[in-house]
């Protein structure tokens, strides 16, 4: 008798109970509906998204510290770790520069701001100050100095990833110098702390659907869907340019590692949807680190490249800044020469590196770029206030994929990537599980040899000896 097939409602219910992707997708749709139908009530759901982000941020710094320390100690070679960092910075600079150039070319071809004829004096520049909170982008010297910790605990309390990275490198180097004989209990303790943190990630991720629902309800309730009509040309251009850049990332990943970006997207689909819903890559950083490790990237490469990329490799932000600068210039009727556009690229190459963690950083970078050119009124940046939140999805996806590709590429470059394992994970032959230390291999059942079948049938005809069960 053939096994009974569960009814459609039961299959849907089981999927919603077991699939984080399905739960987040439903929450995303519900958030949009609630924000559209009841915009006044939707803003009350802000604590859902904020609370989830707070919980995730509490474990990012200790997780990065543990992964980097364990990675250095197990690799046993501090020089290799330095090479990984140098190669990562080279990759970041090339990738972000490519994103800037793609954005400038796209804005020149499409001209998203042409014909708007905006008078800068009519714009409310105070709204930009409110968005940025009176902050300012640090200079190169300030950025380097701020990356150095002033206290061990302070780096974790302020959630400064670069400071935590430096502390982790120092601790890992000290472990290598002392050796396992002098401090035999330190490394196992750090590894156990790492496992506890990953268990916490699993607990917190159960709240992801609530966070996505709250964030989307607030977004649609505050801004509505009408803003998309006003800035349709700019929005479409940014997303098309981002799609082009992601396609280039796919080509680069295939050439360097032989891996498929589309299969990797399927592998991290839950994290990608969560990042889209919450408009934050930080909300998925711990889980993405875990998945990259399980996909064959060595601990030291994941622990160094991914967190550093969150500060240095903002590909989506680079695209948005280059397109946004030309959009503003075109909207106010300023024709930028080729030399001025090259200046835009050079300025944004510097300003985009100090953006992470600063409120309204995109507007600060745009203002700095406008001031350096001297041709665009700084107040014209207010033109992008209404559309900035809509661009978050583009920036999040591009930033996250750019950093993940960087992990694979640098790991392959340094010989810290298990290609066979990565392909099996992305092909679904090895299933990612949160509760196990290693992925579970899905092996097909091997055919039973004919001799074994014959032997089994022969044994079955003999009288079996009585056995005594031991309970």
C-alpha cells in the first residue's frame, strides 16, 4: 500500500514550522500589508526590529574574537594570517573601485536626475543634519587611530569590530608564542566559548521573522509606496547597476574558485532574506560566518576577511554613492567634467572606508564629496532623503555578497579553502545543521552486493541460535 501523501494545509504548516526561509518570507509580506493598510499602527512595531538587532550585536564582537583567536592558534602561522589580511585589503580596494566606476558609468548613460531642475535653496537641509545626528566622517588618520583599542573591555563594549580584530590578532599571536604547553587550557576554553556563542545565534535567529515583520511594517508605514513613483528612474538604475555588479562577482567567483554564486545564494537564502527585511548585514553576520566555515573556508580566513569587509568593503554603498553624486548634480543642473568625476571616485574611495557604524554615513560621504568638488551645493544632498531607505535593500545584498565572495576568493588565494567540501555543501550533498559541529553528509545508499544478498538468504534458512538480550 503506497504511503499516504499529507494534505496541502499540513505540508504548508510543516514548512512554516521547519523552514526559517518560509517564516521570514511570510513575515516580510505581512509587514508590507500591515504598513500599507495601517500606517499609523505600523510604526509601533519598530521595537521588534530594533530588539533583534540589539541581540545580534551583543554577540558579534565575542564571536569575531573567538573565531580569529582559534583560527590563528590552529593555523600555527602568524605570517599566513598577515598574508590573508593583506590580500583581503587588495581585494576590497579592487572590488569597491569597480563598484564606483560601474555606478558612474551607469549614471552617465541613464542620467537619472536630468530634467528635474531643482533649486537647492528650496531644500530643507536641516533634515540632513537630523539624519546624520551632527556626526562627521573621520579623516584617514583618525580612522587608523580609532581602530586601535584604548582598553580590552572597551573594544567589546563599543562593539568596534576593527578594535576587536586587533585584540584577537594579539591574543592569537601570544598563544602561538607561548605554545600549548604553557597555556594548555586557554585555547579549549576559547573554542568552548565559540560553541556557546553559535548556540546563542541559533536561539536568537528564531526571532528573525518578528524582526522582519516589524522592520517592513515601519518602512512601508513611514515612507509608503508612493516614493517609488517619484524616484522610479533612480531606484531602477541603482538596482540594475547592483545586479550588474553581482553578475561580475559571480564571474570572479567562478574564475577564482570554480564555485557558483547562484548556488551560494540558495545556500544563504534565509540570511539574505533576513538582511533584506531588516536592512542590516550585521543581523546575519554571525550566521553567515558559521555557514562559510561549514562550506570549507578556514577559520582564520573567515574570522579576518568577513569582519574586515564590514568596514572596508562596502560595494553596495560605493555604487549608491557614485550614482547618488551624479544624480544630485544632474538634478540641480550641474554638468560635471571627466576630471571632476575622477575626483568623485578618488574622494569616495577614501570616504567610503570610514562609513561603517556612523549614522547617516551615506549623506556624510555625499556631503564630503560635494564639498570637495565645489560645484554641487552641499544642501542638495537632501534630495536623497526620501529614497535613501528604499536603497537599503540594494546596499545590503551587494555588501553581503561582496564580502562573502571576498572570503572565498582570499581563502582560495591563500590555500585556506576546501574546494571539494565547498562544492558538496553548495550542491546540497552536505546539509548545514546548526546543532552539529560538522555538516551532515547526505550519502546515497550503496547497492547491496549480490553475494551479500545470497549469503543473507542462506542464513535466513538456518536455525538461529538463541540470543540473550542485555538490558
